[in-house]
C-alpha cells in the first residue's frame, strides 16, 4: 500500500511540474510590475500576494523533494515555517476557491488549489500514516 501511495505521489508531482513552471514564469514576468506598483502607488496587497505565491511554490517543492529524497523522515525534518506556509496557502487557496468572488483581491490564490490534494497526501504520508520501522533491518539485526 505504501508503494502505491509513493507512486501516486510521484504522479501528482509530475502533473504539478507544468503548472509550477508556468506559475514561475508569470511570477518572474510580473515581478517588475508588482514592485513598481509598490513604489509608485503603494500596492502593498499585490506585493504580499506575489510574495505568498513565491513562498508557496518554494515550500511546496521543498516538501516534495525532501520526501522524495529522504522519505517521510526527511520531510518531517523540514522546518516548521515551511510546513506552516504551505498549510496556510493551501487553506487560503481552498477558502478563496470555495467562497471568493470575482472582486476578491485574493482571487489569484485560488490557483493554488491544484496543489492542495498533493499537500494533503504529503501530510498523510509524513504525519498520519507513519511507516512501521520495527520491520526494517538495522545493523544490529
């Protein structure tokens, strides 16, 4: 069962590569406009959303790569602020997708809802369904 879950998580990560690259291109392309808006018009909310999107992409891939390279133990060692950022953005994206309207200034966060199932799957793998290490071979046995 753990093997199937690992394969599904790999498929989810592969599917998320394209939206991640696309999102990174848009974030890099819009960075000049965002920061110009801060300096000229005081658009602080736009800059905060931009920073949240950048941090959420970094946090999502940090967690996924930590899991793929070191397993659930490696992902559980990721600093708590990274987990908090990923969870907060997942919560905001889900909330915005569920109740946000067209006029909402946080509408762009609704795009992050595509990462939510993978985040929940990763939370399950790392914190809920911990692997049974009692059956693993060690140097002593």
